[in-house]
């Protein structure tokens, strides 16, 4: 409870508290402010989804349910597949300390294609856990 007392004593605002304690706050805050309400985001691996006020789909579940990563090989077929599922954005998450060590998944390869545009990136500001780097892409 060593951090909560800063909130209760009024030394941190609620927004400061959430930014410093919850790693997804910087990206969730931006998404909730800037993306339309009908945005649907495919999330690669982020387990902390509490603060997003948009529809989210986990890539692992989509792969398991549809096997798109085994069936679809070219960027245009993947783009059409995502659009058919209403997916408008993709969120990639990397620990800051391992940002250079990207894995070559179907989703990550797709985000390097001309059919995707990076629209925002931010680093978490949390003080308790490892920091994370978020990259948000729009499926064009």
C-alpha cells in the first residue's frame, strides 16, 4: 500500500495514480480519446485490457478460432480477413528492455506491409512493473 497512500493524501491525482500504477493507461487513454467508438482493436498479447473503452480481440483467440495465420499468407488476404471481422486497428506490445528482439509472427509481418499505417506509439509510465512500449496501427 505504499503507493496508494499518495492518492489518498492528495499528492497524486487519480490520473497520475493510474499512469504510474497501470501500464496500459497511456495507450488506453489515447485510444479512448482519439479513436472512434466503433474501432475494433486486435491485440497481440496485452493481458491488461481494463481501461480500454473499445472492442478488443486477442490475436491468440482469433488464431485458435480461425487459423488465419496458417491459411492466409499474403498481406492483402490478411487485410481483407481482418476487415471482414471488423478489425480496424492492431496493437503490438513489447517490454522496453526487449524492444529490439521482435519475433516474426504473421501479425507482426503484416504490420510492416503497405496496408497498415502506424498511428501512435507510447511507452508505459508505470513504476511498479517492467515498462512496455505500445505501437498502434490502423488497417488501411
